């Protein structure tokens, strides 16, 4: 089963992508100088042993859909909202469970990330936001670990793999 979606950006989408890249670079300079503590949520979507990964238009690494919470939003609510905004996949927050929390120095900031996950019964119909997401695909975790990925995703996949290995033994 291969699911791969690549954006077909319009000229306006290209302008937004440029704005995202410039803003992200400026933020990285600010973060490097100030070392702020930032907290966000990523959402891991699993189907048939594969995980949904995305490639943002402004970052080199692959990651999971996600973003920063709105006021009084739980990680499950943030994950469900960001998943719908970035990939057009609807899940109810009650379906999403918290599975990881870690902090890494990443892009100049102390990045405190929560990962929530949900297992889908059917393959996802992915419709990406071409302004923020260049591509999205389902991939086996072993393949994802061979890619350039954000540190939180790497740690989450390694921990998940270790738990699966421990439960088999």
C-alpha cells in the first residue's frame, strides 16, 4: 500500500511558501539568540503498520502534522485540528491518545513536544495544504528512521519500536 500526495501549488501558494520560509528563518535566528521554551503537538496517524509523515515547505526535515495549541486546547484537540488543517484528515479528539512527551534543543529553541496518535481502520484520504505542506505519505517506521527527521519523531519511533520488541519477547 503506497499513499503519497504531493502539492500542486498555485502562484499564490508559492507566495505563501516564500513567506513561510522567510518567517521560519527569522524565527530560527530569534530562537538561537533567545533560546525560548516552545511547546507544540504532533499527531501520528497509523494505518496498516505505516505512519503518516509530512514534508513542510519551510523545513529540511520530515515530521508529523502538528503545530502550536490554541488557548485552552488539549494536545488531542490540537492534534486533531492540525491534522485536519494540514492533511484534510478528520479524527475526533477522543480517538487520539497521548503517547510521547519530550524536549530537545531544536532550531535554536527548547522544543517541548507532545505526540498524540491514532490508529485508522481505513487508509486516510490525504488532502494537503499546499502552502505549508509540500508532500505527505504513509511509510513504514523503519524507512522513516532512515530519513532526515525532527528529533522528537526519531525518539518517538525508537521508543515505540522498543516497546513493541519488549512486548513480543
